[in-house]
C-alpha cells in the first residue's frame, strides 16, 4: 500500500523501512505522508516500532531535487515535517531508530526524535544544514542541545561535520552503537525486549522525561506521582510483582 516505505509487522514489532535507497532515503512529500500515516494507523498488537533505512543509508534528509519543497520551506515544515515528527514522538508504542548508515540533515533529526536510537558503528550523523545555507530543523535545535549540551550542539551545527556512531553514543546523542556485523540481530533483540515489556509504563516514562525538559522539580514530582499512580493500577504492575514473588519471568501484556 506504500510507495516510499516498507511496513512489516512480526511478533508485535512493526518495522518501518525508509525505502528510496537510490537517494539514501531522502525525504520527499509522499514519504513524509506515508511515515505519518503508518505510525498513526498501527495495527492492533504492535508494541514497538523500528524505523530503519533500505540500502546503505538511513536517511539523507530533505530531497534536494524537490523544487516544490524548496519554494516554501516554512510551509513544508509546518504542514509535512511537524505531523511526521508528532507521529513519532506521540506514537502509542516505543519507537526505535535503527540507524543503519548515514543520517543527514532532517534524516538525523528524524532518527533523534525516536525514543531509542541505535546505530551501526559505520553510521554517521551530520547536521548537514549549513552546508546548503540552512539551519537545523525537524526538531534538531530542540533535542540536540538537550542531549549533548550547548557547546557540542553548536559545534555539530556550525561545522556540519560527520559524527561517528561511537562518538554519538559517547556524548549522549544516541543510546548505543553496535558493530555492523550482527546489527540487525542486535536491533531485533532490543525490539523484542521492548515488545515484551510494560508498554504503558514506557509511554509514561516518555511523558515524564519530555516534561522534565521544561518544568521545575515540584511540578515534576507531582507528575511522577500521578503517572506512578496510573502504573500502580496497571495489570503489568500486578504481574511484575507476582512474577517476582513467584521467582519467574514476568509476562507483560502492555496494559
Ligand atoms: O522543506 C525543506 O526543504 C526544509 C527542510 C530541510 C531539511 C533538510 O534535511 S536540509 C539537508 C538536506 N540534506 C543534505 O544536505 C544531505 C545531502 N546529502 C549528502 O550530503 C550526501 O549524499 C550524504 C552525506 C547523505 C551521503 O554521501 P555519500 O557520498 O555516501 O552518497 P552520495 O553519493 O552523496 O549519495 C548517493 C545518491 O543519493 C546520489 O545520487 P547519484 O549521484 O547516485 O544519482 C545523491 O545525489 C543522492 N542524494 C543524497 N542525498 C540526497 C540525494 N538526493 C536528493 N536529496 C538528498 N538529500
């Protein structure tokens, strides 16, 4: 049903593959719309989404051959990028970006919008925007300084140099760099862990961490109490405690 992405569901794991490998999976309007649509209409039973790229790249950012987009960048960002980013950050299940190769421009910031970013050691992240006279967008100016601090964010954005996956992991831009050999298996193992986990608790963690970036400690403590109240009423909490007491692994249902 999709032209620019592949969408596959197996064992509660949905894999969304950016699929324009001839252009390193550059984002055009149809791809933005399809990513948004796929994430907003997840089939029942999906408990984690993995976003990755076909071929040797993850995503090269805005398709620079798209003259229509270049004509009015503000409109494209407001009407096409923002819904796509909202579909990722508001996805009803955790989202893993599996960065298999270069992630440039909006492609880097698309990856960084995910809950967990795992990159192959040969992958690179480039805030490529100043190379073509633009500023970082797709949420980059918000997430990058929060992840790595102002000095590194400025350096990455002004110099637009490739950051290796290992360096990205070391400085807190991403969660983990994995060897290229076995990358897919490593990602699959992480995806299985989340797919079998307490989904509602994961989403509450995402909500709490996002709120922590903008609010003070008293407000954050109140939010934690509220969310923990919810978690305490979940079936997964009852199961987690029962499994602990019975000395067996828990079987979480995500509720
Ligand atoms: O609405 C708006 O426009 C505003 C939003 C802007 C957000 C942005 O994302 S701006 C930043 C856009 N992206 C870039 O500036 C990155 C451009 N690409 C590159 O710098 C390099 O291609 C890479 C570092 C990503 C990869 O380099 P390399 O040497 O591994 O591969 P390559 O040979 O450059 O690319 C392979 C092919 O993909 C090539 O086509 P060809 O020669 O085989 O026919 C190349 O032109 C094409 N390609 C790569 N990136 C893009 C692209 N085609 C269109 N758009 C691209 N972004």
